[in-house]
C-alpha cells in the first residue's frame, strides 16, 4: 500500500493548534491529609495524641508510686508526725493482716499522683495548646507552675495547720475516759483525704481564672457572688476540719476566702473583652 499524503493544514487550523500548545499545563493537585492541608487535626489524630498523653501520665504516676513504695516507712512517719506532736506516745494499731499492705498501696497511689502532678498538669495543658494562639501558648508554663504552686501550698497548709488543729481536738477529746486505739487504715485515710482535698481547694484561683479566660463567667459576676461565697467557704472548711470548734473552722475559712478574692482578680486579668456592638 502506498503512503497517503495528508492535505496541508489551513492557516486557521495552524493558528488554533499554536494557541492550544501555548496554554500552560495545569498540574493536578496531589492529595494531602486534612491535618497538613488545613493545619487541623482529624478525630483519629486527636485520639492518638490523647492516648499518648494519657500513657505519659500513667507512666509518671507509676514511677512516682514506685518511689513512694521504696520510702513508704519514712512517709508513714511524716503522716504520723502531726498526731505525735499533740500526743508524743501516739501509736496506730492494725486490725487486719492486710492493713499494712493496704496502707502501702494507698501511700503509693496518693504519693504517685503528687509526684507526677507537674507532668499531669503539663500534659493536660499541652493537649489544649494546639488550639491556642501564640500569645496564649506563652501562658502554659506559668499556668503549670502556678497550678503546682497552689497545690503544694494547699497540701502544706493542711499538714502544718489543719491536721494539728483537727487531731489535737479529736484525739484529746474525752481523753480521761477514752483510750485511743486508732486503726492504721482509718488514720491514713483521714490524713490523706485532708491533705488531698486541701490541695484541691487551693486550686480555686486557678479554676476561677480559667473560667474567666474561657468566658463562662465574668469577674464582676464573681464579685457580686461574695455573700454566697462566704457561706460556701465555711461549708467547705467544715468538711476539711471535721471539728465543731468554730475557731478552727475560721482559721481554715479565712485563707479560702482570700483565695476566692484572688480568683476574682485572676478572672479579671485573664478574661477576654466583650465584643463591641456593631455601629
């Protein structure tokens, strides 16, 4: 078969082909995950990050508990010291063969959380940080230090003020007719709960500052709530100091009321300005 000769293209056809070849080629965009394309994390990525941070917190608690297990006898001596300051020959008794093991694990659990508290606080705040602005991220480290400081201050207040007042009244009440036979389990539960809840109560300024920063309440609303706050503070003091002595409860209630006022100040400093109405 002979080769066929194509007819020459017309000038109009040659110009059309030139225009098409001169147009730039548009590259097909490659697929990118939502986290890279928009800077936002998917639900699965959030869950994975939460799992990793919970694992870090759990590991910190376990390591802190191991440290407390090693020094549990010394820690037990510290917990008995407030009672022995009032009654020098104070001793606790064991009513069950497993009481000592239970006390060991309770000291490890509470002590592990106390030692790991800086890491736990940091991991909680770091999980929220990706959603914050660069200015707000600078407040994470001061927030961690402030939260830890208030926690330790509350625990120290309970150990050096609340426990001596409570134990001095409870152990010496009716001492002429009643001999103290305090179980080790009951005593440790009382001391650890008092120290733990006092530490949480001292977090009141941090919580109020956080509520103001989130915009859930305003500092002006907290200040107007002061009458009810006084009642709630004395109710909380009655739980922390389980004695009917109003003097002891007042000693605890006054610092708590001061913390409430400090929380109002924190809410005022950290609250965001209200949006201005459109003109």
